[in-house]
């Protein structure tokens, strides 16, 4: 019988990384049932009131990405400067 080393469940990610991923995942789930305006309101509340900064950063990052995507799809963003990138 051989001995096997079990990899940690976090796969080397820090606690802050995992909290950011959780925030993004929750925002993704919320995006399925909320409008972009409602997501913005929820992101503002989470930013102000959530005790975990990394979670709030992840949630807000997803919402900002969804906004940029919507602006790009609707033609309200110049494709050469979308998201501040050239």
C-alpha cells in the first residue's frame, strides 16, 4: 500500500482570493434574477456593509464587468477604449 499526499482544498489560493471568488460567484448567480440596476444597488450595499472586503471586491468586480459588457453590446462604448484598455 502506498501513502498519498492529499492536496489542500484551497489549491494554494489565499483566503482573500477565495472570498473574492465567492463574491464574484454570488454576483453571477444574482445576475440571473436581477437587472443590472438592481445589481448595482446590491453591490453598493455590499461595499458599504459587508464585513469582508475581499468578498465585496469580488462582487463589485463582477458587476462592473457586466456593465462594461452591456455597454459594449449596446454600442455605448468605443471598442478602442472599452474598460480603459487600448
